[in-house]
C-alpha cells in the first residue's frame, strides 16, 4: 500500500488541493482520494501522528516506511515549512515541524499501534545529521537523508516501481534503492548532491565519538580561534552570508581539528570515520562532495549570533557533552569576534591607504576588502583588495596577531550596468565561483523582490565575469539561474547595525536599481563618488563584515 497525505500549500493542481489536507492511495498508476480533512495544520505534530496511526491501522503491513517530502532545515530548522498567513509573515513566524514535533508524532504512533517503523526518509535538505538520526533511533531502523541541500526530488518512479516488483523488499534494500536511484537521477546536473542510508541500530559508536568530541573540546581549553579556523576548513552546509543552518560533515570536521594541531588533541579522525562507516550503510555524492561521509553535526558560525537557533540546539535530546560544548563555544566565538577583530583607522599617503587588522585567525585574511559608506551609515559598495600581508611599521614587525591591509584610493569600484555594487568573497566550497554580489531582483510583471546573489569569477582588483543568480549560496552548480534580460536588479547594502545584507530604502541611495542594457548585463568599473566615505573591511568567521573607522 502506498499512502500519501498532501497539504500545507496555497495552490490547486488538478485534483490535488494543496490548501486542504487530503489523503490518497497510489495504485496501478492512478491516485485515489481517500479523504479530505479540510484545513489541518501540516506543521502540527498531531497532523503527522494522525496520518501515521491511520495508515498503520487501516492498511496493516509487515513493514512500514515513511517518507517526508518538503523543505528541510536540519536539527534546528526542522522540516515542512508550510505556506504562511499574513499574520505569521508579519511576525516572522515560519510554521514547521521541529525535530521534537516529529519524534513526538512517531512516539505517539508507536505507542498507539505497537508498530516500529522500518525506514524514515527525508526527501528534503540537510536532514542527514547525527542529531536527526539519534532522534529517530527509538522509532525506526533506517534513515535516508541528505547532508546538503537537495535540488530536485527523489526518483519515485524507480523506487515505487521497485517496490511493486518486489513487495517483500526489506528496509535496507529499499533504502539502498532510494540512494542509488536518486544518485542516478541527479548526478548529471548536480555535482553537489549527497544522500545516505544510515543504520540507526549501529549509531551508538557515532554518538560515542560525538560525546568524546564535545567532552574534549569543552574540557581541554583549546582556543576558540583554533577551533573556529578548523571549522572553516571543514566541509560545511548552508553556512554563508545569509544562512545559519551551520552543519559540518562530522568526519571532515574531525580531520580539520586534527590538522589544526590543537595543543590538546581531540578524538582521532580515524575513530570518527570508523564509527561512521559502521552506521552509514550506503552513501552517494556528486563530484564536488566526494569527501562527504554521510552524516553532519551542528557547529555554529553565524548561528552563534542567533539566540533562537542556539536555544533550540540546547533543547535537543542529544549528547550532553557536545551540546554543552556548542553552547560554550558559541558564546566564546561571539566574544572573540566582537572584541578581538579590530581594524585601525585608515591612513592615506598620497594614493596609498593602509590600516592594521588584529586577530587574523578570526577573519578571512586571503580576501580583505575596501568599503564605501554613504551619509546615512549604509555600506553601499565593497570590493576585494588582495591578501593581507605581515604587519610592519618601518623595520619593526608588529607580530603574528596583526596584518596590514592596503589598497589605492584610485582603485575603481565595481558597477553592474552602471550601478555601484558590492563584490564580496563567496562561500561556495569547491565550485569555480570566487565572488558574489548581494542583490534582489524583480521580474518585469511582478512586484515581488527575490533576494540572493549574482555569482562572479575573477581576481581581486581585476575584471569580473557574471555566472548567474542564486537565491542561496549553497545552490548546486547545475541550478544557477541565468540573469533575466527583463529583470530589475537592486544592489543590497550592508547594514552594520543589523549585521546583514538588506534591500535599501530607495529614498536613501543614489543608484536605486539596474536594468539590462541591450538585453545584457555586465560588470564594469567606476570611480568613488565624492560623497562616500572610505573604510576597510574584513569578513569574520561568522560571515559578518567587520569595518574600520572611516577615513
């Protein structure tokens, strides 16, 4: 029996009304509506448990698999972001099923029916984490999920066709079929895909190494700078200028900690990999994710500044020692970034301008930046200036905790079809893109602003080539959107008071928007407007701009 519940949307597609909660049976190439339950809340734990209990009781089976398909946000973001009401949007509320909501639903269904679930699958982003696996371990035998963002769903034709052909298929074989068919479907257009099958019965050793990792990092007194730098060197997922899901591949994180040569080492990466190899039955990944090992773990970067995310993580039923470490580390990272990342006032000698920046372990010293501030304190333009250099004053070396930032005042800034923009270092892993431009765009026939980034490649101080638009920096290479010839593009500004890229108030900026010229877009160069003030800037390890005083 293949049973489906739909709902939580705002459209009607043929006989599926996504504004209502409907139940269906799929059989012999047809779907039959079994029930219309009205406007149930698809982000409510009770709606999920009701579906589980109903399916088990009405359609008893030897084995039961549950697949949840929608948006995923890892252990802190949960799953199933349904359509919001205006009141919810105004309040900044994003109704979804938290990890606790989901496990409570499975717990109720298990208690009510006495049935354990053979497999739980997430056709969703970012749900292949140790925390998610540990939460479902009491209720299910296997988990199928992705470490990274998903672009395009599973190959249901192959999965359901395989089940029909082999109705006695066990959970391990079904999970293997899901993993391999998804890889076969997506490998051609998505070198960033990941998917894994986890044996939840073999998770003890993985939780054990997470315990040890948390205990060692918490108790050993390693510096926050060294740990933060190791985190940057590990494969992370959904960590960038705007996203704070902040998941890292567990094995790669342990290797990065090892390579950091901490004064007091943590659990060996070989032990971490051995534990994962016991639990991860099958994993497939695209060419850009070949080192992904099948499970992530939360490690805050920007999330250190998000009280709600940190509070959610602390409330999880997961390793006490690791959660304690995360809480202490998040507070220490905030303090270190706020106190230690400092830049001296810029000093100009003719066309040359320089400043000194402190604590290079806490910011991206490979790509420091110059910035322009307008009369109301908004950063309207940023450009890369090349690597920071050892700090010297005359013949004196100022030491390893300082770096010199330098550029020329005459160096031109970047402009998109004549409109000055910010070109900042990208957080795009191992793709070819080196820089991004924060923008929003609006279609010719729409009033909706879509925020995101233009992807650009080039060398600091040199020409840039546009590659397309993405709403998220983790967007797979094959899913970059060409820049529309009828779009109106608005450069985003950095608001230091909000520590965020924002769409500007049109009344406060000189260049309100850019449009295509002869149907095309081009990054050119422009001089510094006289009314703008010069600053230096660096990107810290929480993906925030840190600014010098104005010159």
